[in-house]
């Protein structure tokens, strides 16, 4: 057995997987104050200890723990460089921090790289060359090239969210200006929608009822403000999408993350912009889909990363059973 954990800015999800990647049990815990590193990590450790306890017996061992986290992740050092909007998570060596406390073999994986692994084994394309484009509270891409996750020499490839689409745009936490994620993350979509809440939702609804899904439902019902916000988001996203495909020439694109709640109304907007603005040879050959794993690609990928880690490091098995 292995454990897979998905850390998100608003929840932590843990699961027990067998070595075939089948999910045996899962639990999701909401995280309200993610900015508070200690508190979030304590929630995470409690969850892992609980799962270890119910899984382990003299015959059964948890061989490894895969953690899929937002990043950028400096894989060489197992370090989370930063998580935008959460200053407490800067230069955190999560592996070292947890290994000391949990006595378990740990692998930290960038959430989008975990997601593309899950798409490779469980997704709808199952191709050797694919991109998983996550549009969530942040933006990033997991790239599968010739059946391998493309990490680059510095092991941080795929940071499309921090490529600039406006040279004199607002400053980003990464140090650059006008980064893609400042324009089309779901954080940005929800922030903008808050200003027009009373135009989008009936007056009696509360602020927390304003979600990507409720914006999409309003748009589907003919609400012009909601449609405009989704269109704007899709427009900016498409700029990043074309940039990435122009560089990598990858024909199979999977879009995942919270934006999936926006449904086909948003996806069709992206496809329209793509058909209009991409070069013809790309527009005619690139396929764009939502992930069939809904927003769970990174979660499943955390489990798969842990399994692959055990297979590549068989000493873990012998150490555990001795
Ligand atoms: Zn940036």
C-alpha cells in the first residue's frame, strides 16, 4: 500500500492506494487558514497518521507517501519555492519536515506533474505526449513528452502560470510582471465576480455562494455579466495555451482544476479563441478536453508517484519488511 496526499489552498485530501493504483479509501479535510503553515501541516500529519494506523498491520506496510503540492517545487531539494498568496510557505522543505515526524518514505511532487502522471494511466487520451493545463487558484502545466514527465535540467519546467502576457502588467510574487495566472486563475475570476455579485446572483445569496460553478450557471442562464467574466478568463487562458503549444507542439491538451466547474460554456469559449488565434497547423491538429478525472488528477497522481517511487527504489520494500 501507499498513501497519496493532495495539498490544495483550500483542502487536503488523503487516500490509500494499492500498488495497482486502485484507491481503497479517501478523506478530504477543508483548510480555512492555509496561510498558517504550522496549522495546515498539523492537519496533514493528523490525517496521515490516521491513515497509517488503519492501514498498517504486521503483514501490511505503508511503503511510501506521495504528496502533490502547488509550487513551484524545487525537486532537487524537495523544496516548495513559494505558493502565491501564502507567504508562510516560502522555501519550505516539506520532505525533511515530515520525514522527521512521520517515519515514512516521502516523495514530493508538483501537483501538475502528479496530474499528468494520473492522466497517463487513468485519463481519456493516454498518449505519450500530452499537456495537463491546470486552471485553479494558480496556473501550471504538467508536460508528458515521449512518455516522460518533462522537468527540465533544473527540474522546475511547466511554470506557464509565471510566463508574462503583459510586459508592463501588475507585479507578480515571482518577481515578473503580467504573469498569466494574474489574469486567468480561478482566484482572479472569483475576485472579479465579487465586484459584480449582485448582477450575477440573486440579491439574497451570500458571498460564499459565489463559486466558479454559480458563475457558469448564471452565464448558461443568459446572465451577460457572468458570460463576460468567463469570456475574459477564456481569452487570457487561450493566450497562455497558444504560447505553450507554439513552444512544445503537443497535440493533446487536458484542462483540469477548479475551472472545470465552469463547464462546456467556458471550454467552448477557449476552443473558439484557439481556432481563431492559433496558427492553422495547430488549430487543425490540437485536441482540447477537460480531464475526465474531474479535479482529482493530482490526487490520483500523488498515489501513482508514490507507487513509481517504490518500484524505482525497491530497497524501500525490503527495508519495511525486515
Ligand atoms: Zn509570476
